[in-house]
C-alpha cells in the first residue's frame, strides 16, 4: 500500500480498531483532507475557466512537475516582471537603496 489516505488505506482503517481518541482524530483529519481536496478541485476548475492561456503555459507544463496552476503562476509572474521597469530603474538597485544604520556595516565600510 502506498497511500494511507487513499482507497486501500481507508479500507485498512475501517477494518482496524482504533481507540476512541485516535479514531476521532483520524476521522476528523480525513474529513478535513476531503474538504480541502474538494476546494482545490473547485478552484482549479474556476482558474481554468477564467484564466487566459499564456503562450508560455504549454512549454512550462511540458516540464515534469509543473502543472496548470504552477505554469499559470509562473506565466503571471513573468508578465508582471516584463511590465515592470528594468532593474536599473528599480528602487531595489544599490544607488536607490536606503543607507544602512548598522554599526557592524559602518565598521566594515571604514576598514
């Protein structure tokens, strides 16, 4: 058995006898997992329905381990970063970074 919470694991759980406190915990955990899986499935369907197909999504989904949601996220981040200013104009560059008030950095800079 590879999945204690799959079909075979649930059959094993129903055939075995747990003491009351542990049985209640396992049952509550299984109910929570089922509810979360249903919510995830609903959100994935909604995302597929309203989410635009980005041109990079098929390429990203060809990579093992990258599915629809992750490829959608990467494509969205790519679109956001492509629309934002280049690093030389960004506030995060050292020329625009706030001066540090750390005593350790002041000592290191004085050396």
